[in-house]
C-alpha cells in the first residue's frame, strides 16, 4: 500500500482519468483529481475544478498539493481553444509539477506521427503530425519536456473499455450499426488499441518508477479501424457484417499507419498489455 502518497490526476472526469482514479484508490494512493465541466461523485477523492486555459491557476493547483506524482490526461481534441488547452495547458502542468518536484507522466498520442511508414513507430522516431490535433499533441510533448526534463511522456493509441466500460469508440460504432450515425470504417488506418484498464494499470506502475523521456504504451495487435469496429460489434452482440469498410479519403490528410512499437514498455512492466483481438475477439 502507498500510505500517504499523493497522486494528482488531471482529467479525472474523463475516460482514462476515471479508470485511473478508481484503480489508484484501490492501490492506496491519496487521489486528487480534476474536472472541467462535470464533477464525478466518486467518494474518497478530492475533486478540484481546473481550466487548463488558466495557466497560472493550473500551476498554482499543482504547487498547492505538491503531489508525489501527476498524471496529466486532460486535453481537448477539437477547437475552440485546442492549442491553449492541449499544448499550453500541458506546459503549465509541467511547470507546476517541476516547481512542486512532482513526478510527471504526460499522456500523448500516436497521431504525433504522419502515418506514412510501413511498420511501427519507435520512441526514437521524430514526431511529424499531419493534423491540427496531432500538432497540438506534438507541441505539448515539446513544452512538457522543456519545462520538466524528467517527465515521462507516454504515447498511446485508441483507448477502449469493452462491454463493461464502453468508451467513445464503442459508442460511435454502436451508433453506426444501430442506425443513429453513418460511417465507413477505414481499412487502411492502422492503430494499436489498448484496454483502458490495462493502460491505467501500466501508468500506475510507471508512476512508481523513475523512467523519463518518451515511452510507447499501446496494445500489441495492429488493427485497422475497420477490424476494430468489427471486433467492437461482435463484443456487443451485433453482427460484424453490418460494419462497412473502405479506404480513407485522400483529403483531408489523415495519419494512416500509426502503429506504435511498445516493446520497450512491455519489457519494463509487469502489467500485461493485452491485444484487442484477445480482449474483444
Ligand atoms: N481516447 C483515445 O482513444 C486516445 C488515443 C490516444 C491518446 N489519448 C490521450 O489520452 C488522454 C485521455 O484521453 P480520454 O479519451 O480519456 O479523454 P476524455 O475522456 O475526452 O477526457 C478529457 C478530459 O479533459 C478534461 N478537459 C477538457 N477541457 C479541459 C479544460 N479546458 N481544462 C481542464 N480539463 C479539461 C475533461 O473534463 P470534463 O469532462 O469535466 O469537461 C476530461 O476530464 C488524452 O491526453 C489523449 O490525448 C486518447
């Protein structure tokens, strides 16, 4: 048990953040978690409102708690204010964590890459984003590393929860299959989905290590968005044949093969990161 050790989770009201909050409590962390628009009712957690656009308040919150560890999951994937929240907000978190001498784990994404390669990206590959969101996450990585050189930057891939904890990827596939939305799932966009519980467990294991720099933590199975949608359909009792697949359009440009090579993390962690075919198949 981690008596008296404090973990501050930004984005505790989000999908990954909520899984982290739950698991960290069971592991004995004193948990402080932030929300932006809605405060969860999880007991035994100190909830703090946070708006990452207010950089001074962001730094002050972290310095006030001076937690042993900060895990920064909060972000925004679209406008308005995506760069202010996702990039500069991450920089403010890193400044606060550095001033408070807190260990920092920052969540990043596979879309910092352009997706043009055949094979998987390793930690030494340079970011080369092709979307505004990818650029914001790549900028966040730079700002975090500059402000807190000992930070650990964890790049991950599509996060899902399966039938017990469906996330937005599952909800979207079900909306399409059940006729509430329309979509073609791309056969040429490759990702390494990771179960939210596996990622939370890996992050909490990393919280107690002192590794810094970049680490890829994603699932071992490389699947297309089409295969991922079919796996979700089957796991939720729908007919996978109802998922329509096709190639991604030439424009606007999208990162196609963002497969992450996570062998370094797999070698360091006792947490087993399961493949999506094992979890949902
Ligand atoms: N989901 C994926 O498939 C995926 C893939 C690759 C990487 N990632 C990375 O994993 C991390 C977590 O993703 P997620 O899907 O768990 O996120 P999420 O469910 O969308 O949650 C986002 C969190 O950010 C908070 N937030 C939004 N705007 C904010 C602001 N202005 N100030 C402070 N907090 C704000 C939200 O608070 P409220 O809900 O209270 O408004 C929420 O807690 C992100 O860093 C993301 O880049 C995710």
